[in-house]
């Protein structure tokens, strides 16, 4: 039995059975939007990451936070303006904006980007959240997050680098600065030594599922995504130590870049650079994309200062006429794990870019760390009322097909079958794949939430374009 049949195709057989059952009692979802997932109209009864809006609840939580803070250890302070950094305090379920000069505690998860900085309390190391607002990085960074760790003996600053892109700078008047950096979901502990004042390095980390991988909820083994790491010496010299090996790095012209991928099991590759790559430089504010996205970030910050709750801010920006507002909104919704709000936005949107960015964002979300895909699987069973088989298909469709699977006619037969699923999320993801794998079908207008008769017409067109037993051309011409 080939790999395709054991992955996506095997589940297509179950879809046929589910579809027959659906004919007995089909629930028609009536939400009007292009390319939206149909079943997103339902209201959610359970909350996960929550945002307190009731005054009494907020006061009680403030009291509890004050008690908890008395036990916690401050290790850094926020250098950005009010509202430019989001904090998820250890033990809390509420994201909140930080104030400028506010102390930050060990265990806090910090989310930011676009050049905002924090520093350790001794003012010897500055950490800048760089992100990739221009979309030019070699890794498709969506957001940047770190967790602060307690200070270690002989180390200036300790962080758990969760995802995204950061810069570390030695801000001492003299001497070197040492940073302990935990990578890959606590699995790797490295040390960065910034040798002289002003020495600066860039690090970016991304986890994602490789082509051909499949979601297996019944697996007892914890399966890990593939991680990529890129280190660049931006200024001065530095040393990167990991597993007993030290790499001596120098800003261009010199051995400035280390790159590593967890899939190949090989040591990092060191590369000499004559000059810094464009993507490592601060974003060009004259670039229209950067300018508009920065404008969206500032809107969010201003609304934080006005004490508007995060869900209200994100909900309003997700329906904005500005594509940049919508882009930042959907990224931040997923970055803060607001799955309820995410699906609610997709259920009501009229913008195709929300759906496109939402699918890509959700693919990144499940690649963040081991177990993320299982969290989504359990969520859509609980909150979206998917069966276990439907939930497995949905999460599996957030993965990419392997090269061998793309050569199999059964792959395309399965995707076309999924267009007839009684779950619009599955229909939407199948359509998303088909439009990329069979470009000649991009003119076929398939709306996952359209009436069944309209959907059947589009399915018939797909079956005509890709007859059973054939593989479609990947070229438009």
C-alpha cells in the first residue's frame, strides 16, 4: 500500500461514509463569504486563552497577579512604548500590554516585533524583537516570542527563544556579554558570547512540518516538527557554543552566518559573508507594504493605550478595509492562541486574503512545537463538533503532500472527494490545495459555504478537469 493511500487517501473512504450519513440529516451552514469555512458560524461555549472584560473579574485577577508577582523574580524591563509588548505572565491565561520601563519576570512569555526592545535589569544586554514585517526573511516568520528565564551564574541574560527573529546586543561599557539561549522547545541549550560592547547578532527560529508528513492522533510517540535556525553576526565578533562546540563568528566581511536544519542531523553550516543580507537590515519604511503594516501595528498600540481589550481590537481590524490591518490582525490572533476568535473571524469575513492568510497562519501554528497539531485536533472536536475522523482529516490537510504523493492520481481523487465533505473546513482546505496543485482549475469557483447544488456544479468541473486515474499538469500553459 503506497504512502498516499495510508495518509490522505485512506481518509477519503471515511469521508464517503460520512457524506452518506450526512444525507440523512445534513446541517446546512448559511454564512455569506468568499472562500470561508462554512461551519464557523457556531458560537463557542468554552474559552481557552481568555481576555477579562468584566471589571470585577479584572480587579480580582489584578489582586491575584500582585500576590503572584511578589513571589516572582524580575529579570528584565520593557524599553518599548506603552502597548508595544504583550505579556502572558506565568500561570496566567490573560495576555496584556506592557508599559514602558515595566519590569518583566522570569517565566513570562513576551510577544512583540517591529524593532521593539527589552533589556536585562543590569542593562548589559538588549534584546530586540525584529520579526519579518517586510516578508523578506529566508524563513517565513509570522511572529516573535520569547520566554524569560531566571538569571544563571556567569550569564548576563537567559531566554527561551520560542519562535521568530530576535537580535542580541552587548550594551556594556567594556567587556563581553554572555547570553544563554534555549531553543527548540527546551531541547537545546546554547550560549552566545558577544565579545565587545556593541556586538550584535541576529537569530531566527522556525518550526514546521515537512512535505509528506501526516497527522496521526493515535500515535503514542511525540512527533517533532522540523526546526530551522539561522544565526548572523551583525556587528563585531561573537562566539556560539552548543554541545561542546564553539563557532567563532564575525560580522561581514567574515564568517558571519550559521544555518542549521534539524532534519538532516548535520552540524551547522558556517558561511562567510562579504556584506549583510538585505533581510537582516531594519525594514525600509518607504516600502508600501512595510509602511502599511507598521501603521497597523501602531493602531494596535494606540488602542492598547486606550485600554481596549485585545479581542475587540482584533475583531475590528479583521474587518478593516486595509489589507495590512487584516494581515496583522489574523497573525496576532493566532500568535496569542485565540482559536475561538480565529474561527469566528473566518466565518464572517468577506475578504479572501483573510482565508488565505488564515490557512497559512494555521499551518504555522501547528508547526510551532510538538503537540500543537493534537491541540487543534482536540479543539475542533470539542468546539467545532467534528468527529474524530473529520478532525484528523482537517489537521492532516494543513500539511503538505510529499513528492511521491503528488505523482499519485489517488491524491487528487481524495481532494475532490473532500470537496463533498459535510464539514466546510475540510471543503475549504481541499479547495486550497487543488488551486495550488492544479493551476488550470483556478477558474473553477468553489465556495465551501455555497448551497449544495452550486458546490456540486464546481465538483463536476473538477472531475472533468482531473478525471479519475490522472494527474493534473502543474503548469498553467
